[in-house]
C-alpha cells in the first residue's frame, strides 16, 4: 500500500485492506475454484430432481438452480420479532418491543478507585482501570449457575487515535509525529480485554464495580507461552531467554468461552504493531515475516518500546498470533498463550464438546486467501473436575481444511513428520510447524478462503458455520464463471460444515453454502438468500456469529467501507438454517454510522443479548450524507452513545432485552 493510500483509510479499513492483501503465494486452490467446480458438476446433472438428490438437505445452491424457489413462503419461521429497516444514521436501532441499553462504554469504571473518564486527560494508569477501546468478542460465564448474574469477558481489539485523543488526527499520515510515549501507553492500556461482573438488578443489567473478579488485560500484562512452541529458539528474546514469558496481547478480535469456563482471546492482526521494514527483509525468517504481513507499522509502539522493533528484538513477532486462555475466576491467574492451536491471524476460537468427550476448537485465519482450522484435544473434558481441564488445550492435533469439489472436506493434520512437514521443507520440529502454521498449511494443500471470520459450531445440530466476509479480488486473480457470477465478492457468504457422523474429531465432513451476501433484488450482487427473505432481511459481509439456546443462528456484519454498496449500516440478522425457510434472514439490530457489529453473545436463558458496537464514527463516515469528511475527536460523524458535545464517540457494549423479559426472538 502506498503512503497516499494509507492517508485515505480509516484504521478499521487499513486493517481490512491488510486482510485483503493476500500473502499466500502457494498454488493451493481457492474456495472460489471449488464452488465453481461443484456447481459445474450440479449443472451437469440434468434437472431439479437431480440437484435435490445430490444433497439430503434443502440446499441454498439448489435454490439458485430453481429447486426450491417457492416452497419457503408460508413455512413457519423460528424467529418471532418485527424486523427493523435497513438504513444509516447516528443512532442504534433494535426491533420493536426490545430495549437496547448501554452497559459498558470505553472509559467506564471497573474498580472502586477507577478515575472518572476524562477524554482530554487519559493516561496509562487511568486507562488500566477503565473499560478499554473497540470492544469486539463478548463471552458470558454464569456465576453460581445463574442466568442473570455472571462475568462478561470482552476483547478490546485496537485503538483509533484520531477519535480517542484531542488534536491528534490520524498519526500514520504524519509518520506518528505527535504520538508521544504517553499516548502509546494509553493505547497499550486500551487494548486487550476486560473481565467484568454483571448482574440484573431491578430489571436492568448493570456492572458490579466492587467485584473481586473485575480485571483488565492489556498489551503489557504478563503471560506464559504454553504448549509445543514454548521454549523454542524462535520465541526466545533478550528479555525472555527461556522463551516462556510474554508481555501482553493485542488485536484481540473474537474469541470463545471453553466448556470449563475459561476465556479465549484471539490475536488477529498482530503484524500491524511491529516496525522496521529493512530489518524484516534481512530477518533469518524473512519469508515467513512476509507471509504474515510483518511489519505493518500501523502504530508508533516501536518508537518507544524496543520489542516492537524487529531490528532490536527479532523474535518478538513469533510470540503473537496465538490464542490466549484466561481463567476469569481467578483475577491473579497468568494468561497462557496456547501454542498447540497454531500461529496465524486468529479471528476467533469457538469450542464444541465432541460426542467422545474431547473438545474441538474452530478458528479462521482472517486474510484473503488464508485458511480454516480446527484443533482437537487429545484428552477428554471432565465435567466434574474443572481443574483437570485447565491445560486441555496444550495437547492435541491442529488441522487445516481442504474443501473438495464433491462437497466433501478433508481435515489435514499439522503434525511434524506428516507428508511434507519435514526438515527438507524447513520444519525442524512441531514448534516450527505451529509457529509457521500458514507455511505448513501451504504445503498440505489447504483451500484458500475468502477471509474466514467467526467459525461457529452449533451444539444443538453439530453443524459449523463459517463466516467468509468478502474478497474484493475475486474475478481479477481467480476467474469467475456463470455458477459463481460475482465479478468481485464484496458481500461474502456463509459455509455450513457437517462433520462426518457428527464427529468433530473426524478427518472428513461435508459442506454447503447457506447464503451469499448482498441484495437479491440486484442481480449484479449475485446474492443468494431464501425467497422468503424480506427487503431488509438480506445482509453483506457476515463476520461474527452466535447460536442461542434454541440452536438458532444470529449473524453480525462488518461491511467496512462497503456499506454504501448495500445502503445500510452493519447490524444483527437472525438467519434460518433448517427446513423450508433455510437461508432466510431477518434484521434485528443496527449500529450507528461508522461502527461495526461485534460480539453477539446470549446469556444462558436467552433473555439478554450482549452486542459490541465497535469504532462508531469510523468506517465510511465520509459517505454519510451531510457529513462527507473523515471523523476526528473534534468532529466525529456521531457522538454515540452519549451525544454529549464534550464527549467523543465511545465503543460500547449494548445489552438487548425484551420488554416483557422473554426470550430474545420469541
Ligand atoms: Fe478483527 Fe477479522 O476482524
Ligand atoms: Ca470484526
Ligand atoms: Ca461466535
Ligand atoms: Ca471483519
């Protein structure tokens, strides 16, 4: 990217562009190639009945070919709420009959001695005691088995200095001339995660500020490297000659809650925090730094802290890009980076207990042309002994997905010695296979995907939903055909995986496309939804997903700068997955201008739906009618959620409840 290009991007867009710029130069097939091959095969089978016979379920691809055009209308919906409308404005919107209350805002107190939020005078000490910036993943861990009382675990993915600090503007445009060490310290303290006790009191959800569980995790929190890559020569630094102790986590996008009640934080675009292009080019693993997009130079951290300068600390880059496990029940516990789950740009880490008692963790590598992974533990979950599960994620097998044209899928083990994963190809041991998981997957022939975001298993059905957010280069680098007609794929799609024999440890599965994003009324979008979908029920760029206690799927979107193409802000859509209405969307919630929808999370009885509104006023604000400029602290496109002229916009967690206290979507 040229510097001029950088000048014109919002921070979120810069990240999206990075995810879009494939670093995957392998000859592995793309997912588009496979969809095309599969549809070609279906076309070859003559007629609707042949198509229907190919799949035991009602396939959305079947409906493309005319198999199920009319049958959906009238079938019973599993969601019951009055849909909201597409649109864009300064506020959030929720379906009629629901409350959407602000629960936690950037800068809100977490401790009795937290300083009051002062947007003109933030410092490291104050920010470390306050809710962080850009809330993303949300997890809920009940306390004493109560549905209306628990711990909220929230990731803080990144910071927008132009919206956080007065008089600064976007600093990478000026080579960080005004980003002082004090500002960097606030940024580092605003990253990471929060654990906060929440409860329902007099019908309203509130944070419990005096809770002993409340905790901030930041870019400087002490952590351990754990599992096969701990102690490897590739993770040793001058501050940590044993390669086992790391400071901090950052760019924590989505994550997961394990069946034993720990909090998984996914490290996504870690490359953006490192400095020094010359040093990267002469690094002993220069090809791998390039494969991971290092250095991004999006922040000024390297100017003030040597470990972010590749010349001064060449191995620090290998200590990020992992899944971090936190025990929220013990606020003094040391988080562990679970290296057995591989190193890549983890979007999230969602778990499911397999029928044999082992645990599978699904995770996407969010970059155009990168891969889908799962990890299966060696040992079984013990539901009667929490402590015995605490290191389950250190032993097991990591797999990468190969999607085949016949609708089957193979999980390929990233195990040292397996096929090409040998010394002749640059892998000396299992640690190197995991540290360079992208390279190992290139050698195994994994399928290049259109930016895998959240990968959400459904414990009720055993199916797994893969959100693929977009791929604007499809068509230029990978030719389209009649069966996959979008010249570009700005609107993404959702793939459904059905494990063989409902076994998440199986080496095989089958797959299908649930929906293709975009407006079905515009043929040029190439969108595919069930015909029962209303004019507000379609969406673009699926990103995060949640499954409620009834096994119903809810999708959060992140269109980035593409929202003018759909004409609507991001939000939450309910999405049917079963029966005749399979592939029917319904709009439930909408974010304010410039925000992205993250973190959908239900409490255990589905009466509360926690949503994360990330970077309000940022994405695409220039296209907002009547605004048409980049947002800054002084002049943002919205001052959501406070609408106070003295306060900037603030990323916040919203809690949605039904006015009659019933189940969400009932
Ligand atoms: Fe942090 Fe893939 O979005
Ligand atoms: Ca996101
Ligand atoms: Ca999820
Ligand atoms: Ca995204």
